[in-house]
């Protein structure tokens, strides 16, 4: 097996922090963490000291690692790549970015300088205050052959899985991820709105919802979507659905979410009285 490359992380946000920690745990040496400003580089020192990595910023970075992993926001990837291309150090290096929606061509400025590039996106949520494990998750890979080969190895060292995705499918892939986490949270917020209209405070509603939400995920994993689907739509109970819609007039945003999800359920999940339910939802 070839030696594991040293790694430089550019951008120490939520994703960059999680990757740096998990890469170190997987046996990779983090040589450098590049922050945007001298002030943010100073803020990164506790982590860089833990990882025994160099803390730098755009004015004093060295980028002498074999793998450069860009963890900046999507809108900045091409800008950062174009800026870094002026360094003339890229021949033989590998560069990853981790945008779910953008493909490896966003790094074309570095590819032209001799780097092998790839998009390497983990299907995972990264929020402040939580560092999820990479073990068992899935990464979508796309890019140059050599860069994808290295990405597969890194993902395997995480104990994760990977699959190849076509450039033209990345936006749809990222939308899929949006349904799996941020829009799922948005649906739960709509549920909180419905709870408030029933006289239940938000904090209490959240506590009370957790058991049913968690059991739904357990059912979904074990039984699939059809087996996990329950409630008045499955039974074809048009009168109960009508009562739901009437009650939700007090919270129109939650009502709109209810109608959209119910219509999706009528198309893709087992329900009784489909036509009658369609009429209720249309009305």
C-alpha cells in the first residue's frame, strides 16, 4: 500500500473541523489548516495544537501537503481555486472539494496547473456543536481517475462507503440530501407549529415528538416506507384529513407542508380512498 498522503485543510468551518478530526483518527497526518484571516487562524490554534498541525492563513500558507482538501462554502470554491492556482505548486498534488451540488470542474484552475481533482461529498449533516463519525456513511465521488482512486482509499479508511456520481446528477443528488436532513428538520418545525396551535409549547412538543419520530425511523429502516407509513391516509379516513386541514388554517405554512406531503403520499405510498382524499386535499 502507498504511504498515506499528508493533508492540508483549507477552511475550518463545521465540515473542515469534522474532517480534520476524523482524518486524524483514521491515521492521516494533518500538516496544515488554512483559515481565511490571521484572526481566524489564531482561533483555530486549539485544534491545530491537538492535531499537531500548522495553523496558517492566506498570507502565510505553505500547502506543501500531498492532498489539499477545500472545505470552504460552495460559492467560494471556484474563487479559492483560482486564487490558489497562482502558486504554481500543483503538479503531482491532489485537490478535493466537498460540495454536494458542484462537480470537480469547479477546480479546473488547479487541474490546469497539474493537480488531480475530485468532488468528495459525505452524505451527512454537519452542525455547530456536533462532530459526527464518518464510519458507515456514504460519500459521493466524481472527478479525475487518480483523485477518485485516492478518495476511495480515504473513505475506506474512515470505515465509510463510496459511490461514483455523474456530474449532471450532482444537483439532484444534493436535493436528495436536503430532503434527508435540512428539509426534514423543516418538516419537524411545521409539526411544532401544529403543536402550538393545539396549545402545546414548542419545547414540550419537541420532547413529546421524539419517541414517535425515532420509532418512525426505526420502522423505516426495518420495514421500508410502505411498512412505516401509518395514520388517516393509510386508512383512507377523509373526514379526519378534512378536520386536520380545517385546524391547520390557523397555521397556513404548516398546512401547506401537510398538503404537499399528503399529495406525495397519495402518489407513492399505500392509501385507501385515494380519489376521495385527492378531492379533500384539492378543496
